[in-house]
């Protein structure tokens, strides 16, 4: 008899809540990872860097399990079918996992629950990805917060050692199932090719975190942690990162609260990936220019900060947060294109793409989501450049032709575009 621990967006052994729960049970634990064919088949780019990233991390994780006398079972297919196969191959008592709050994951997990339940196998979830989930931080009347500041105060009030402590999985690794190593499907078995992108390190950049409040807004500086991809795939622990943040920089803690906040919003508003959180914003009449959208995607708008950001995204799978705000505002306000188009483009390109944070960021930028500021606060891409890239370090890196005659002319005039956006938003919201 066995217990299974199913890794999903938690690709580590250290301080893993669900794995800890499993290891504390009475039966040996067999770790499992499934390359989900439903997700992989939707990716168009066969060089998608996220698959190379996951493949590297699975290889590392598998070696780690081997060093503890166990192995990671790695399969490829539809998770429900794979679990069905495992039920017939092994005598399984419980399947442990960490909760995932995305709509697709919730649907998949409820199918898995049905399957396991029919065979009297328990499906046991743990909270690992965030500090607080579901209804843990809500208003007094039980309804969710739509504004960040009161949510953040409540989050901080509720925080204590219990929530920040790590789970000492290392003490219980003797309870892993002694199994022999199995083959990991290669990237080409999965239908992908290796990406040559360089991935950020898993080490916490303690120095950057310490001075984060001073450096985080400048895309030309090495001033943010670059840990987003690791938080996305759980190759680092949010609790360990929070412990470091709490003792070094409160502004950084705040960013980790934003992450929890958007996960909470997605949980309470599962339709937010396609519907405005403030429903009246779905009355805004968007433009439909493919040409404008393409110029934005390629970084050829004639606004250097916007163009630098889009080119950074296209070549590295990353964009600095300040610039994400500027390009998102430019698309939804200056070009009056639907935020959903931008959200989908980011979803294809971002290494750290995360449904909750991305939809949250896009709805924030378009005004339809969780922003305390009114829609008529429109970023000026030129003054943002002067303020946050004053020496043009960032722009020159990504837009080398800036300042020469070959650089594109601004595709829209800031003042006119601003007025048009105000008009259009106003009439949509009064509808
Ligand atoms: P740091 O500045 O070092 O912050 C540390 C961590 O805090 C990040 O790794 C991230 O996990 C979290 N964080 C920081 N800012 C935010 C935020 N505003 N919302 C939620 N979490 C935050 N982040 C993603 O992880 N995935 C996305 O798909 C994503 N899409 C975005 C789309 C838009 C339009 C905007 C405006 C922001 C988006 N963000 C997204 C948030 C933010 O831009 C990135 O998390 C950050 O730039 C990642 O770089 P970093 O790891 O160096 O962050």
C-alpha cells in the first residue's frame, strides 16, 4: 500500500506543505508529476521556455528524490487518465497534493476527486502556494476585499508565526517509497524543443530585497528580485521568502501581499479572466485595430518606454513591473484596445505568467478591477520615462535606434489619445 504525493505548481521538496502532510502519514509516499497534455497542447510555440524551465526543474527534483533513495514518477497525459492507470497499477490509499486556485485546475481536481472517491481513495489538498487562501482574509461580513489597502492591513494583522513557519519535510524523508528511478519523458517526447533562454536564479537576492523600496521602480537597475518564475512554479517556498522579507524590507512584503490578494480575487471571482470585475466596464466600446495591436506587440509604438518593455518581453519572457503598468495602460487607454488582448499576449510570452496576477494586473491597468484610483488617471508614457529611466539605460538597451531617424514616430498623440480615452470610458460607464 502507498500514498501518492502529486506535485503541480510546487516543484520542490523543501518546505512543501502537502508533501509534509503526506510524509507524516502511515504509508510510504510515492511522489508523482504529470506533464498535463491538456495544458501542453494549447501552447503554440514549440520552443516555449516555460516547458524547458519545468523540464529542467523536474530533472533536478527527480535527482533530489534519488539522493533520498526514492524516485519521482513522471508521466505525460491527461491527469485523470493517468491517475486511473495508477489506481490499477498500485494499491493507493491517499493522494496528497497542494491546492491550485485556477479555474482549469479546480475543474480538473474535482474530476480527480470523483475518480478517487469512487475507489475509496482520499484526495487531500494543502495550502502551499500562498500565505492566506480562500476565505482566510475577508471583510467582517465574509465578503471579499476589492481594494488592496484594507486587505493588506487585515492580512498583516492576521499574520503570525504559524503562517510563516516552514514545514520540516527533511525530517520525514525516510517515509518516501523506496522505488527505482523511472524515465522522464524528453522534451521531444512532449512535442517541444529546448529554449535557449537564461532563467533567473533560485537564490534569494538578499541585498536587492534589503534596498527594494529604493530600487524597485527603475527598470534600468537590477532592483527587483526576479523570483516571479520560481514563485509561479513553486521552485521556492513563499513562506521562506516571506521570512526573509519580514526581516528586511516591508515594501517587498507588500508585493507578496499583492500576490495573495490576486489569488484571493481569482478564487472569489472565477470569471475575472474574461469578465470585468466592475461589470460596467464591459460596456466600454473598444477599438478593433489589428495594426495597432501588432505595433504594440512588436514594440513599435514610437513611445520608447512602451517599446523597450515589449521588446524586453519578446526576447526574454520578462518585463519589469513599472513597465508592465505603462504598456498595459498604453494598450487600454492610448490605443483603447481591450485589456483581454493584452492579457492573452502576456500569457503567451511571460515566463512568470500566472493567471491571477496577470488578470489582476491587466484589470488594474484598464480600471475595471481592483484599483482605488479612478479610471481617469492615465499614465503618461513620456513622463514615466523621464522619472523612472532618466539616464535612458533601459531604453537604450532595448531600443538602440532611439534618438535616430529610423525610430518610429509616436503612433498616437498623447494628449489626443488621453482625451479620447476619457470620453470613451465616460460614455461606456454611463451606459
Ligand atoms: P519583485 O518586484 O521582486 O516582487 C517580488 C514578488 O512579488 C514577485 O516575484 C511576485 O511574485 C510578487 N509581485 C510583485 N508585484 C506584484 C503584483 N503587482 N501583483 C502580484 N504579485 C506581485 N506577476 C506574475 O507573477 N505573473 C504575471 O503574469 C504578472 N502579470 C502582470 C501583468 C501586469 C499588467 C502587471 C502590471 C503586473 C503583472 N505581474 C505579474 C506583477 C509583477 O509585474 C511581477 O510579479 C514582477 O514584475 C515580477 O518581477 P520580480 O520577481 O522581480 O518582482
